């Protein structure tokens, strides 16, 4: 056996494997703390490009979402913007009245009626609107030809770019008193109808408008979740004898479950916002009794009647209730084993 192949003793091998610090050389830079976590400075250097990319979005959030929160102080004042040439300065000059605005709100029957309409519309949209994008995503995902799938998705997504003015106009031309259906019925000797001015079915009409406009947006979210499911799972299930419905029940729906839970929590948190512009456009045709919700109630009192403090108090109540709904729905998601909006 040659000398180069003779194994060296353990002590000699360990001596040769000394680190530069042990042999007197300069120690390399410490990139990790003893706990294994990077320092804040190193993390900033590593992610500085991503941080710079998010700065515009952060600034927009600060300017339009967080800084205006300080304006809620007028809910506890008798705010008068004409006390000063600057509306911001008028906040400091308006007298404090404590909780008087909230007492007025709770004694106003119009507020409770708007709150009731809001929850009725939310319940209908949750039951009738929320499942539809899931079902359409499952149908589109089952289409074999990619070109047909892309065309169907584009057609369903197109109304998302329409304004509510255009959406209401389209429904008026179809279901209104002078719409296509009513005119066709009159031409054949039947009485026409005007669904756009019927307060009894207005809540279903609003839900149908929302489905037509925004179902395509939900389809994209669920199709993105389905694209992460491995085809090997479907092939293995098919080899085991599972049919299409079995594969959907045991593979597709469990893959969608985390996304469904997340969107459901967000939808519950947005329960008190059921479409301000959509309802305001149709307020005159059906009357405030059927179309008044919290958003239109705040607008009517704050902008039209210029009772800014009263409207701010109503908006503050809406925000607190919405936060409570988010926390409650997220807790339910945790109990069901899902992550929700944030982890435990």
C-alpha cells in the first residue's frame, strides 16, 4: 500500500481542520445570531429591493387608509367645518360633546332599519353569491381544452371592469319596464313587468348584479389555488378507481378549503359594506325603505345633510362591528383547523 493511501490518525485530521479563527487567522463575518435568526440590519440588506418596491403601496395605505383614521375624532364633537378656512383646523376649534352623537344614532329608527337591510343583503350575498365562483371555477377547471378554458374565463371576468353605472344600465335594459323582456311580453299580448322598481325583489336583484359583475374575479382566485394541486394526485385516485365526483370531493375541495376559509373571513369582515355605489344608483327607483344600508345612511346624513359628526359616529360604529366580525370569523377558522387571516 502506498504512503498516500494510508489513513492519518484522528488527532492529525482534527488538527488540519482547524478554523481560521482557531489558527490565528481573521474570523469570517458572523451572519447569524446564536439563535439562528438574522439581525435586523442583515435582513434589511437582504430584502432592501423588495422593501423599496413596496414603499409606494405603503405610502398609499398611510395617506388614504391610516392618516384619515385621526378624523374619527369629529364623532365626539359638534364639528363645524366653517369655523375656520381650513377644515383640519376646524377640528381643534369645534366643541366637544362626548357621546351625544352615538346616543342620537341608537335612538334613530332609520339607523336600525339601515342595519337590518345591510345584514339581510349580506346574508343573501353570502349564501347565493359566495359559492358561485367556487362552482364556476370547478366547472372551468374540468374543461380539458386550454383554449376553451381561457375563453370562458375571459368572458366571465370581463364584467369586473364595468362600472356600476354600466351594470345597472344593462339590467335596466333587460329587466326594466321598457326592457327587452317586458317589450317582448307585451308584443305577445301579455302584461309587462318592471323588476327594477319592485322593492320586494330588490335584494335579489342586487345580488344578481353582484354575481354578474364580480364572479369572474373570484374564479381567478380559486383557479390559482387549483393550479397548485398536483396532477399525480388525480392520476393516483383514478388508478384506484375514484370517479370524477370522488376526485373532486377528496382532492379538489380539500385543496380549496384554505382559500375558501380565508375569503370567507374577509367577506364576513366586509359584511357591513354591501355596495354603496350600486345601491345609491338605484335608491330613487325603489325608495330608501328597500335600498337604505349603512353606507348610504352615512352618506345621506354626512354629505347631503352635512351632519359630519353624526355620520362619523355611524361610520365608527360600522368599523368597530366589522373588526369584531373579522376577529370572530378568524377564531372560527382556527377552530376548524384553518389559518384564516393570521395565525394563532
